[in-house]
C-alpha cells in the first residue's frame, strides 16, 4: 500500500480538520506579478486537481492573488470540496497593479508598494463575504489577516474576524507576517489557529515566531518555503545534500522545514503539474540529523 501524504509528513489539526503538513500555495495560479489571468489557466486547474489527488489537504490562497483569480481557479478545479480538504484564504492586502513589471532592463519587482494593507473592519468583512461567494462555500475553514494595517488598531482588525467567526462565516482565524507581540495581543481577542510568516533556509527572521507557535501549538505556515539563495551554489550544502539524495534543492528546503517543528506546514506553490509533483516528493525525503544541523548552521551563517 502506498503511504499517504499525511502519513509521510504527519498531520496538523486546523478548524477541526487534520491536514497533511505539506500543503499547496495558490499564489502562482495567476499572471505575471500575481496579477490577472495565468498564461495557461487549464494547466493551473490541473495543478489544483493533481494536488488533491496526491493527498494535499491544505490549499492556501488570498483575495489579492489576481486579484480574485486564484480563488476562482480553485473553485473551478475542485468544487464541491472534499470533506478532508481545507481551503484557507486571506484578506487585508489590496492591489494597485502587478508586483513585477517589464522594463528595458528586464523584470523589476515592486515589492510591498504593490500590496497596500487595508485593515478597516468593514473592508475585511466585505472581503470575507466575497471570498465566500467566489469559493462557493457557506463558511471559510481558515481566514487569515493578510497583513496588519498600521493605521487601524490590531484589536479592531482581529475583532472583526472574531465577529465573522461568531456568525459562523469563518471557522478558524489566522495571522500573517506578524510579531510575537502582535500574536499575543490577537490571542486576547480570539483563538489564533495559524501564523503565516516568511521563513526558509536563508530567511529565518521569524525564528522567534516559529518557537512561539511551537510552544503554544499554533500552526506555522512558512511562505516562500523553497528559497535557498547562495546555499544552492555548486558544491554548497544544499547542492551536496540534494545530490546525495538524488533530488533537487526545493525538496531539500522543504524537508528541512518539515523537520524544524511539528507545527510547520510548508505551502510550496507552482502553476505546473510537473513542478508540483517534484515538490511533493519532499514528503518521503528523510534528512539525517547531521544534514539538518549542517543546513541550519549554513543558513545561520548567511543571515
């Protein structure tokens, strides 16, 4: 019998559902700069369907991916959703255009300037209701505050999500790109099920947040999970360990994350079925303690 993805990587409970700890991030189901339609919508639909076929149970998206395109593709691909599949979405970032633009010098990434935060309670409510409609559900399993709006009290932002939860429109509440202090403030208002921060081999700025989540049993969803930077250089630690296992750098980065803590749920994303299947082979990859220690030390040295 083939081992399931959940058996291979372990499970974590969110919103009453035990999901495999290796999920799928749906940001790449969009056009260049996370803006508009993807080049191959049919392939993106196949990616989502194949992810579920392979045992992925956590699919993470956001209203701002496209905007709206990612949520719409997920619905097209797998609605009605299986009972064991958890769709997580987010609100709190708006868009003023693509975050990557073409110039005479090549592609230029605009970064946060293309993603202004808006955390007014009435806006978060509107976006939650619109996500319900786009996803075709009567409740959202996991609804995350995509960013804390510095112009709106955190208590007002999380408080609105708590009201939506009390109304039965969302089941669990998550936060994204937050500090330990912000998590603690949010937990005085509502139970926080997950935190989604940038964290990978070369960016460990949220190490304290991961430690906090581990201690308190809060799911930690690292975004940009496969980034490895200079560690993938020929002869570097990722390259050497990947060669020894007969896999690529992405699988090593994911296996390292999965080994960090039982609350870690990486969500590698792609718009290609072949890349999806490659990422998911990380589920059966087992790094030795020495390899994990070497990767951890190498990552710290490049920080």
